């Protein structure tokens, strides 16, 4: 086994392999690495500014060294920072001291006083978390969700014309197609993905209470808001000019609520697929060596969808708490967000486990067309809807009530009973011919066209 059997969290234990890709981004290592990146790029930006004459521009050789400090940042480096933190009891200050040591190695320590110049810890932290979110969403979370969307889209087209009985309130209802039902879910997911990709990721770098107090004390004539905006834009983030000591985290809440909505849609998918497996609409590909039950040899359980649903719930529990908590801060700053932010990776990890399980489950599905078709053959009562609609068109009074009398609560209605009723209707020959040709399989409206367009 590649994980520690003593791990408390299944994220780092049982499901460790599934969350491997998130570790470099959302771990303590990822946070420290991005803090180092922000500190170095801020130092370089200051050195490139003509108004800050006390900090000379770095040589090409020095710039290469500085950039490599975060580009080549290693676990060994992170451990060295943590060792400093064990003495300072301050995580961001530990990064500053580590950087001082690294610059000293290259005799660049004359610029040490400009490391962390005019910054508060939150200037570094908010940008580090913003960079982590940007990377994690674009390289791992969104691509994983899009894999599910790709499968749903393919199934929407593949089964666009396959008629299927609908169930509203659990009861037989007007038929749809299997492809249309896949398309319904995919349409919802694609809309949420679009919102997520268009989400602004904000950042601030404006000092202890958001007013550039320290900056102005050193360089009173400099346009610090413009400088800050330029720096944050260089990180491909959106500048937030109005903050207290902290960036208020509203955008993070928006991201988490967006992901939570996607998770909820996928819970809906998992439950529907689970139900259709129970009805026999889907069979599951048998994996050699797998066991469905410790006592019932015949069982092939829908465990992938159950696993996915459970982990989506855990993901939402974490993400929704973060979304509700993070925008709240007493006055200009309290530290309740600091400990909470460290759990971003937890919420996303449960989500990633769920996405992988859902993908695995979808790829194991086999459509049982014979059972789907047989259910339609046993459900001629669903044609009560089109019959009474055509009767209304032909001016027959109490059309709905007449169909209700012969179908509601009567159990299974046969094709012969439906056809007998139609033949006795006083409607146009064209309409009667249409109704007599109609079957539960053909009564699907424009479901096929809608599924193909998805």
C-alpha cells in the first residue's frame, strides 16, 4: 500500500492515490511555495520601479536566481521554512527569514530590508491562496468535471433516439429518451462550468488595513494603488482596491458555492443512475475478481455512484461552511479565516474522489434496451395525455375527465383498450389515424432533437 495505514483522513489514506494531483497545489507545501513566489515577485517589482531608488534593479543573473527560488522550490525548502516557523511561531515571517538566508548565499543580502516591504502577512497570504485556487481549478477541478460532462454529452447523442419511460413522483409519465435525460444533466453542468471559468479571482496588496499607510510613509508621492494594481494584474489576478487588512474572500465563497452547485447536480445524477440500475435500465460491466456482497454472490452493486454521492456530500459540507465563514471578519481583521482556509484542499479532495467514482461508474454502464422497451410496452396509460389533448382540439367536452375515468387507478391499460377508446372518438380521420399509430415508444415529442443539440 502506498498510503499510511494510520492516516485519520481517508483523503490521505484510502483515497490517497485519487487526491495525489491536489497535494502540490493545496498542501502546506503549496501554500509556502506560493508565499515565496509572491514575496520574490514583489521584491522584483519594487526593484524595477524608478521611484524606489534605494533598491537597485537586479542583474539577469540575480533575477534568474530569484525566480528559481520559487520555480524549483522543493519539499526540502518547505521543511527549512517550517523549521524557522517552529522558532518564530509565525508562518509568513518564516518565509521572509528563509528568503533572507537564500539571498545571503548569493551575496544579495543588501536588499534584505526590501523583502516583505510595507506588507502585512495577509498581503502575501491572500495572493498565495488566490494563485492556489487559480491553479487548482484550471488544471485539476474543472478538467475533472469536464470529463463527466464529456461522457454525458456523448451519451446524450448516442441514446438520443432511445425511448424511455419517464417517472414523475415515481409514477409512469410521458416518455422521454435516454439521451435527453443525459442531456438534461449535462446542460446544467456546462452552465455551471461556464460560470466557474468566468469567475474573477481577486487579490489585494495594500498593507495593514488596506490604505497603503506604510507605503506612503516611505514614498509619499508614489501612486501605490496603481502600482499594486499592476502587480496583481501581472499575477493574472483581478485587483480589489477596497479591503481591510484582508481581502474579504467574497470571490472564494462564490467559487465554493459554484462548485457546490455542480456537486449537487452530480448527486442528482448519481441518484438517478442508481435508480435506473435498480429498475434494470442499466447493467454494469463485471470486473473480474470484484465482489458485490460478502454473502450474496449474485450482486453487482452500484458502488461507484454511492461512493460518489457520499463524497460529494462531504465536499459540500466543507465548501458550504467555507463559503459561509470566510466573508465574515471582526472589524479590520481576525484570524478565524486563517485556520479555515487551510481546509480548501479538503473540500476539493472529497469532490475529486467523487468525480473519479462517477466517471468510473459511468464507464461501466451498459444499457439494457429490452427492459426499457418492455416497460414502455406495459405502460400504454401514458397515451391518455395525447389522446385527451387531441380530443380538446376537436372540441370534445370533458376530455380530461373521460380519460381520467378509464385510466386513473386502473392499473395497467392494454393497447387494445386504448385503441378501442380511440376508434369510438368523434374526431377527424387524420387525428384518429395519428392516435391509432401512436405508441409509448413514439410518444417522445422533440426529445431526440433536443438530445442531439446538447
